[in-house]
């Protein structure tokens, strides 16, 4: 007995057989998509992940859930995604450190350039350089002059060795030749308390936590440490624009998936994430929490990872930070 296929169905089946990747992308997702956040609830990572999950679920009509897997310097969640099936159903909402810092500091951190396929950056949290008002500097050039006139007289705070605040200040030291002294803390609120009291005088910190003190005059902001300025937050130049052209302090969040996910699926995920983040109401909600949306193509994101991976490898080796 011969089975006759409807005429209209034949071209579809031939197309599916000839283009398996395209057919898979059209069928994707075939089950719940998980967005792994390698940190706790309420963080900027978590906030961005939940905005993405809700909007993508609405657009795709398929479940998208957020799972928080904190611990071990973000390694627990990161490793879980790296070892997941490369089918596009598991994403990592990755802070910059898991891709460009941790591999140089943590044993068994893996190689981000081999373990993950980049989708897009999501956002950056603008960092600013602030000083206590007792430091007679109103801009970066004046800060450099003060620091060089009295080597070792200025203390800078961080939330611990290898933190964004620490590495940002160390990069500044290496590029300018100033002698400033590192004072590590365990938590951001304690840093702010001692900074306001003048026990430490310099800080490279997130603008959302420092803005009230900048506006009140309790701290003086000198420049954005981030690669780009954001005049909607505060009117400042960047450090790069202020005479240190090679300085760029990366503090971005991103979406990556396990290496090996089909190209067509990556394209579909990229389109959904970028569409979500460029929705005006979502962009505004994130901006109100100090999270500035910043997306790019997978190719541009891959180039960013490669560039900053090399920068931090050199910096960490120079300052002698040891693996844990």
C-alpha cells in the first residue's frame, strides 16, 4: 500500500531534511528555558534576568525560569551552565568577572573562550572615581598630581582582592604610575562608611550607591571609570577622556550559552534578548536601578571578552594576585 503525502506537505518535508539547523531553530524552544544567575536574588544580575525571562516567555509562549545558584565566586552557577547540553535551553546571566577575571584567579574556572558561546552584553553598571573632600583634586589630572606629589599618602578602598574596585584602581595605578595604597574591605556599606569619614580617601565604585553622597557634597566625583559617560546620571567625563586614554573599567553583565549551541538558535536567543532590553519600559526600569542597558552582536561581544581577558591576565600577573 502506498501512502500519498499531501502536495503542500512535500516541499516542507524536503526543506526540513535539507536544512536541519533551520528546522531546529524554528522548533526551539522545545522545553523550559532556564536562566542561571550565579548570584543571589535582588542583585543587578537577578533583576536583569527576571526582566528578560518574563518578556521572552510572553513573546515565545514557552516557559522561561530564573534559577539562582550563588557561591564560590560565581563558579557554581557558571560551571552548571558550562556543563549543560548545548541545545540553547540553558543560559547564564554572566557578570564580567566570571568571563575575564575568575579564569586568572580561581582554579578550575575553565576557559570562557572555549566553554561558552557569547550572545550579548546586557547592561553595565556605571562606576565613578570619587574622593573624600579633603583630597584637593577636582578632576583626574589633579588627582594624579596630588598622588605623585605625596606618594603613598592616599588610600583606596575595595570590596576585596580581585574585586572590580580593586582591579580598577590597580589598572589606574599601572597606567599613571601613582603610588596609592590598597585597603580591602569585605562589604560595600562598610567602604562607604569609612569613605565618608575620611578613613579612606579614594574609591572606584558603582554610581548607584555613591550618587546620594555625590549630590550632597559628602564625596567629590572626578570621572566615570566606565568606558562611556552617562550624563543622565551625573555630568562627568570618563577617566579615558581625562588624560588616561587606555583606562576602561569593565563592569558589564551578559548572556552566554554553552559552547556548541547551533548558530540559528544563538541568533534566535540574541534577537529575543535584545528585543526585551530595548523595550522602553524595561530600559527605564533597569536605569532607575542603576543598570544601563548595553547590547551588542555575538561577534562584538566575543571581541570584548577576548580583549578584556587579555587585559586582566596581564594586570593580575603584574600585581601578583594568587589563584584560590
